């Protein structure tokens, strides 16, 4: 809609926001009317109309099989649009139109904002299945007529009350019509069922909805006066009413077709099962985070014990055993970093940039002031099953570079680079290319990474090729030092 309005019309950004607000609400009008809605806006030169939005009803058959958005029609071809735009009033066709052997009643509703008519809603009702309307359908149609008059007067939608229709009650979920004093004139079967689950034993018709709702809500102190007003329909608001075994979501819509409040619509739905599942998910997420937190603590305990053992062995002069234990400390520490990050997230994914920075700092501690580390590029979001082995791989490669690339008094720089890109079969960010570059002494003559007996490199090769399904190479860098590259697939569902 943004592109169509900006390309073809003279409407400003504030007018466009009003149209967005209208479109966020007009499923309500479509369902109450049993009709299709198409929003037409005059073009910049005033000679044509462009359709910028369309809505089909959930309560009845459609009048338009095709998508109408983007269509242009010259002024004069549809006289009802001209009349509604020029006169600023709702215009109804006397006789129905016939479209592909289907009779369609056509109406035009001007869309007004701050005294100006921005466009026209064409309301098209499929009359093929018309029959004697029920009480529910008559209530729907009367409410639709009231809303249409409010749109034509610039009283609907309500400024600052943009609604998420995916999360709010719809017409078919349950509807109550109130009079100006908040008494129930009509309640749909779904609405009545919801109130019965809250504990109401009688019919709703004739009851003051605000007071009845407050009585059904569990007594936890003074009655909430705002709840009484909301359920009475005094203002456009939403709330949830929680009974002993039921949760009902309410949305109140004041009706002011001629500027004076004549009553209200209350849409409602039973969200008991939805809220139960949400609570289960919250509990599950909290449990998973607690598990990661405890695993991290246990790993840190193991690392501390290994570090203590390394110090005792170091006191006996067995340097090789001490170094082996210190390597184990860093390996355990890299896994602990991943679990610490997972314990702070709501899902099993982590921002690996933070982990890479912490691993780089942890490994660099073995050569303080001698070698500096830095990261370039972005790893992005990775799942736990990739982050854990990758953190170990990164730890081993960085540790290997520090130990074998630099002498006791040498200085240098370690750089970790990461690039996300499309994979072989497409998919944005489906491939991760990691480069570790040092400016140390380089590889010895005849070095072959596949035959090297170094335990750390064996771990790297096993994790990269076996667990992560990637490739690994270790070659001389241009000029001086060593360049290590991992090419890893990251599937779309891992992002």
C-alpha cells in the first residue's frame, strides 16, 4: 500500500498512516457486513482511482475472486465512487450488479480524516445466498452500518489504537451488542458460552455487562472500576478476564455513528487453552535456561579442578602434563561460554560474535602483552549444535597459533574473520566462512595438516569435517604467518 499511495496519489505521510490504521481494523467491517472491501484512492491528477487495499469476509462468500490491489479505473466509470468522494456521504446502489452470474450489492463509504475525504471504500456483498437474516446477522449488519457511518464521519478507526488482528478477538469468536448504558442487547452463542465458562448461570441479555463481568472476576481486593467501564464499552480498550478455570479476552468498541455514543460492540474469545500453552512454554524456556546455567557452573567447576591439578603438577616440574591440563581447561572453558550464553536466551540459538570475542580473550591470556587479538566480520546467530563445536574449534586453532607461531619474546597479531553468505543451493546466510590469520613464524617445511600428530588439530579436523559437515585447510599466509580456513554449512532453520 505504501508504494501505491506514494506513486499514484497526493496523500501525505500522516494520511497514509490513517489508511494503515483503517486497514488494520477493517476486517471487522468486512465480517460484520458479510462483504468484500476495496479501498480506492484518487490519483494525483484526479482523473483516476487506484485500489490500494482489499479485504474478503470470513463470514460470507466473496464477490471478488481476483486480487484488485493495484488496479486503476478512470473517474466516471464507477459513479458510486465519484458520488461518495465528491459528496462525502455513503452511497448505495439501487439495483445489484451482475458479475459472472453473481448478483452483487455495491456501496461506497467515504474515508474521512480531519474533515477531508482521503478515499472511498467500495463494499461489495455477494447476494447469491441471501435468505431471511437471523437475529445474529441483523445485529452484525446494524453494527456494520454504524461503523460505516463512523468511517464516513472520521470517527473510526480510533487514533492511537492500532490493533493486531492476529491477537485480538474477531467477530466470529464472540460478539455482544450493548446499549448506551452498557446493558446487553444481544449476545452471540460463542459470547454466551464464554461467559458461562466464567461462571454465569443466566442469559446475558438485559444484564449490565460491566457489573456482571466484575462480579465474575475473582475477588482479589476492591473491584477494578476500569474493568467495569471497559466491559460497559465506554472506551476502545482490550482486557482479559480470568476466572477460576477460564480466561476470556475482551475488546470494546464504542459506537458513535452520528457523533453521539449509542452503544458499543464487545468482541470476545475464550483464550484459556492459549494462555495455558503460553505458560507451559514459559516454564519450559525457564527450565532449559536453568539447565544451561547449571551445566555452565559444572563445567567451570571442572575447569577449576583441572587448573588446580595443573598447578600442583607444575610444582613437581612435569611441564608437559601441566600444559596438557591447561589445554583441557581452555577446552572446557570454551564450552562453558556457550552454555552461559544459552542460559540467557529464550531459544537454542546464540550470537556467536560475543562467544568468539570471549574465546579470543580467553586464549590470549596465555601470552599477555605479547600477541593481540581482533575479530572482523560477523558470525551472526548460530544454533547450539553448531556453536558448541565451533567454539572448541576456534579455541584449538587460536591456542595452536599462539603456541607454535610465536617465540617467547615475539609480538604479533591474531585475526579472526567471519563471513556469512549464500550456500551452494541458495539461501541467504546459509554458509559460514571462518578465517584465522596470524603473522607468526609460519608452518614448518613439509607440514601436512592431515597427518599431523597434534591432538588439537586432530580435534579440529574431527569436529569441522565430522560434526559440522564443513571443510578445513591450513596453509601459509601471504607474506608471513599461517592462514586457517573453515567453510561450514549453516542451514536455514539454524539461523
